[in-house]
C-alpha cells in the first residue's frame, strides 16, 4: 500500500479507523505508523507526492487516455466513493 494513499485519506480528514476500513489489508497499527511517519517527515513526503503528481501529469499529457476509458474510470471512482460513504 503506497504511503501517499494513506496520506491522501488523512489529509482529507479521514480517521485512522476509516482509513483502515478503506484499506483492509492494513492493520490499524500500520495505519497509525504511516500517519506517524508522515507527520515526522511531512516536508519530504509532501515533496515526494508533488513530484509523483507532476510526473503523472506530464505522462498524461504525453499519453492521453481515450475518452471512453476516461468515462469508465470516472464511473468506477464514483461507485467506489459511494460504497465508502455507505
């Protein structure tokens, strides 16, 4: 499980318990450990996440996703989000 996935949820206000529910392969101790690591190394982790996001954006510009696939991805994200809110 990438640290940035946990950090993203944490930044959006998710509790460690809800993060654990979103990522059932992790233990609650691992979630707390990831959050603790992030808080202790916030500048480095934030910079790493920014770098990855920039690289991803550059890749997407160079290799655009066809509209049909974009639509299916958006629909899948909406279904996942709706399940998390239940």
